[in-house]
C-alpha cells in the first residue's frame, strides 16, 4: 500500500451511515442512531460515502458522482437501502451498479450506475418490504415499475491515472429510455470532517474558481498537500461546508458554519439561493470543505450520451487538462488492463474470461479506508456531549477492545451491506487477490495480526458489531495459499511474510486452546462461527442447566488449523531448523484432536457418529461425580462436512530434509499406535497423509455430500442437507426445536435478520471442500474414486469430482442453455435485454435448488473465489 500508485483508489465507502463507528447511542442501535435521512445533512465522524467514488489512502480528500433527474426529492449522492429492521431479510441495498473493470494499482477503474429517470421510490420500497413476509423474496427496485421500458440513465464512471497523483475522470450518461429526459451531473470533491470533534483544530479548505479560462477547485490539506480538480466545459461551481445542520436535525440554536453538508442539495433540488456559494464567471469562492461542478443537461434524447471530463492532479493543475494527454491516458490504461488480464486469464473462453475479470475488478473495489480508534469512540470526543455511561459498562459493545486503532485500507465483505472488515471474509478474499496482487494480499493478512488489530490475548478481531465474536480460524490457510500462489507465479515464496504471520498465529492458536476448549478435552466450542443459524438453536447463546456445545465445526476447524500451522512450520524449517520442533507440536495437537473426535459411545462421545456415518455437534454436561453426558445434535449440516477439510500431506521431502520431525512422528506412532488410524502412508517414498477422517469414514461422509437428495445441488454443496426438506424435531439440552432445509432465504431471524446457512450454497466452504478433495486425490494419485452423484453408478477419481464441483460453482455465473445465468434467478438481471443480462452479479450466497443469488447483491467479497476456481486453483498452486 506504500506504492505512490496506490495512494488513490476506490477506498471511499458505499455506506457510512448505520455503521457501528457512527453510533454514539447508549445501547448500540446503530441503524437508528445515524439514518439514511440524516446522511445528507450530518457530518460523519470516521469516514465518508458516495457513488462510484475514490479517495486518498488516508480518507481525507474524497471524490464521487452525484446526480439529479429533476424528479427526486433529494440529490442522488449515495446508494439507498433498508436497515436490518426494515428489510424482510435484513439490510438490503436497493440500487443497481456494477464494477466493470479495474487494475491492482487502480490506474484503471470503471463503474456503471443505473439511475431511474422517475423519482426514486424511497417510500414505496420501504412499504413493500414492510408488507413482505420472511418466506417471500425481497422486493427489488424493479418491482416498483420505476425501471420499466428502460427508463433510466446508465452513468459510467471511468478513472485513468496519467501519473500516481494525476487522475483523469470521464463520466458518461446514456439515456436508455424512449423519451428525452433532463439530467444534472454533479461531480463532488470534499474533505472528511476532522475538525469538529475537538481533537484536531486544523481545517482544510477548498476554493472553487472560474478564472483564467479554467473551471477548478483547489484543495489544501495539511497532511496531503494541494490538489486541483479541473472540470471540462462551463459548469456552475457550488461550494459549501461538510458540517452538520444542527438546527434542522436537532433543533439547536445555531450551526457551526453558515453552510452545511446539504447546502448543494438544497440549492439544486430545492432552489434555495443562499444554501451554498455559487461561483460566478471570472470569480472565486470563499474557502469551503465541499464543492461540486454542476452540469445541467435540459434534454438528453433517447440513446444520446452526454460526457463530462475532470482531472484531479496534485499541485496547481494542468494547462491542457483535457487534450491529447487525457485521451491517450484513457486509451493506454485500457490497453494495459487488457494485456494484464490476458496474462492472468489464459486459455479460457470469452464468457469465463468476462466472469473472472468482473469478479477480480469487483473484489478490488471492496478495498475501503477503515478508520476506527476504539478508545476515542468509547469515551466520546471533547467537542461532543459526554459518552453515555452504558457504552463503557461491562457488556458494552467492544468495551474490551480499547487497544484497536485502525486507519488502513482493508478489503470489506461488501460495499454497502457489510462496509466493515470481517476476519474470515478477508482471509478468503486474499486467494483471488493473490492471483493479481500478492503484495496487497500479504499486507492484509499481516495487518490483521498487528498489535493494533489483534487483541493482546491473541484473538483476531471478528467484525465491528462485536470484535470479540469468533470466526473460523482460516488465517493460516490463507497465508499458505498466498505464499504458494506467489511461489507458483514467481518461482519463490516470501518466507519472511510466512514467518511473520506464523509468529502471530502462535498467539492466536493459544487463545483458541485456552478459551474455546474449557474442558481441556480437545472438543472445541466457538458459537456461531460465521455460520450463523445453521443449527436448531443459536450456538452463541448459553444452554440451560450447565449444558454446553462441543462443536463438530469448531473441533474440525481447530484440527485443520493445527495442520496448516504444521505445514507453515515445515516450510520454514527447510531453511531454519528451529521451526522443526514447532512442527512436531502441531502434529501432536492434530493427532490429539483426531483421537477424541473419533470416539463414539453412550458415555463419552466424539463428533463422529458411527450409526449415521456423519459428524455432529454435541451438547454435553459434566455431572458431580465427574462423568460426562454427551448427546449428538442429529442435524446433517455443513458442520459435519468441515471434518473433510482436516487433511494435509507430508510430502517425501519432509522425511528427507527434516529427520528430527520424522523421528518424533515415529516415536509417537510407536508409543501411541492408536494415532496410526489418522495417517495413511504412501507406497515407497510417497510420504503420508494426515486426516481427521480415515478412508472408510471419508467415504461415508462423501456419500452424503455427493448425494443430490442431500448436499449436492446443481450449483455446489448445500449448507444443510435437503433430506431435511420436510423438517425435523431435534432435542437440545432437554428442549425440542424444529428445523428444516430452506434453499433460499432463511425464515428464522435466529442470528440477525439476514443470517442464512439453512440450505443455500456458500462459496467459501465450497471452495475449501474443492481444494480438500484435490489434495486427497493428489496423494492417492487418482486411485481414490467416488460416485458422482451418489447412487448414479458414475465412478470417477476424487480430483475429477472436485473439478465437477468447481464447474457447478462457476456455472452460477455463466450463461446456460437458454442464455441465462442461474445466479440471476428471477431478478431483472435475467431479462432478455442485454442491458441487464450482460452484467454479472456476485451475491453473498445462492439458492440451494435454483442457484439464484441472494443476500448481499454486491458482495463480490468471498464469491470472487470463482475467479480462482475458473483459472485452475487449487491444482496449479
């Protein structure tokens, strides 16, 4: 991130309102404390948001596109969506936009936003959602009829850097409708408000002018210096201040500034003359902190395009800002992007190349500046009223994370619905990032382990709603993937990076062992573990009468974690024998977990259930005499497939180059021969395979996983077995609960309004399963065969089965026989019109029967794993 070419990027959030960072209420009601309606008039504390926008890597100076169709009640400055409580399936953005292209240095970026020509139906969308039940699909913008007959403008925003601090911007709006319509385009430049909180009195300034034949805004900031935004043509320049309208919002007697954040909106939409500065020809404004170049097109004919050009450049601007240099820069950066992706995506057909390129471009657009100093947030700011006592009492949100102090560009799960980092989401993002930007991938994984992020006790922060929640421990896996990806591309891996991550993860592994195995029996807890409401009860809540969860997924994740740390230690030991001892520690830990997991019986159980040939969560309690009572929760879900991931090959070089490790392993097997069931030896010198499930158990689990009546869908592996379509009653800690397979949106709000692991296909766990099958197949050299689908008589090597799973996942985004992409489902994107069908939407999860994309509709995030699957990962790495 220290490269000058990365100083500017798509780091501006798509949503800042409704986030925990902006919530200063006593009881953590973030959605209601800072609402969408407030966003136009109220200064943010920690960040900014906008449409198709960019900012510097510190988040000080921001640029984005605003517009007005002459009908809307407010200027279209930010995307609109429903809060968690308003949507019938949780928070939900109600806009259409697509990231079309981009490069890792952000020298080339292109975004398309679809803007209705009629008034945006804010109230109607809220009303439709309020009337919709949980068993109904989410009402979309198209359901209001506002987009009928293509009555919208396509607003395409292109960024091309002429130099690291010289950005050419082109905004082209096309009338797709049947009638001429007016359009106002208002590119905006503004400073994040850092001066109103009583911690830094320095105030930056913008001055707009139309002098000497230039229309421009000169921005001065004590940290990043001077920038000039030049505008083509003769727009009207408007200047206001990024200040809260205290009088209008809170009834206070006076405002901190004559002009406020909504000043430009008030002038353009409401016609209020003195709400902002209007810069006349040949004049200059007084200093402000927010400015816009107002372009008014009274009548844009059907099919007509209108274009405005801008140039943001460090210093005093460019004498020929929009001439040959501008044109050549745009053309050159476009060609460079084409050449770059030709090297990244070789030997694929046009549709596959398009999906990969869109996925990677969208993933790069999830990079956002994330600023959050927990201590200041908990205490409140000197210039604001004191923070409510409830915020800092025990049990208050994030009260134990005072050390967290972030001001970095991070990869977010989603632009709008999840505009904050999540530990395990970020780890998955780094696999496709490693294809195009291994430096950024390494930086992100290290950042999560730095002292200002990782808790002093070793826990990684989960996400801002509760940093102390627990995500699956996939960080070591991601670090290995990035290491091997770079080695594959460049011939050598970054051992320093691997060692830096490893040292911090030793602390994290210890945290897991000390905090999530309270009985010390190698059966782990963890709560919802990122998979939300996958079970009949909320696993993050305490069970009655001293019962406790001992989880199949938590235990299997920890077995997998131990194997990944073992592999890192072995790789480092090739050049430093000090790591050899640590590798033996993790192989012993894995074998201990495996031994306990395999137990079954009436008194003391492991997660394996011999009767069903599957792995289940347990609910357990310890009686006064020390005896343990354990009862399986017989729900066939993803928690029973996670054990498949716990396998690792000890390649032949391990036994040649690391004799101390080999000797210790032999000692263990001699003195504890029961460990032998978790090790399969290759013929001759072909190494060994460590696995939580022996061959017989693995076959039984795979028979269910590859059964179309259970987990195997046309589009990947379901998160809950379809055998539970009719529902089942499960007893948990003496109480009965009901659960059933739900292929689409969950009908229960058990863990958040948008939680769903009751049937849909989720990309991260699917990608892990694909890799695990390839890994096991490689060890067996294609001799391990399975039926796909189960019962079909169609037998194939495990690697081929993994390849077919990858094809099913990729097929979500590729046109099928009727030319439609399954992920588009019944949404407007499945229209016959190429205006819709050419665009690929990467959703959060996918219907387990139809493949329709659900959840966050702009979550490229971990769904960008499809780019890695199409291009050959994990076989190539």
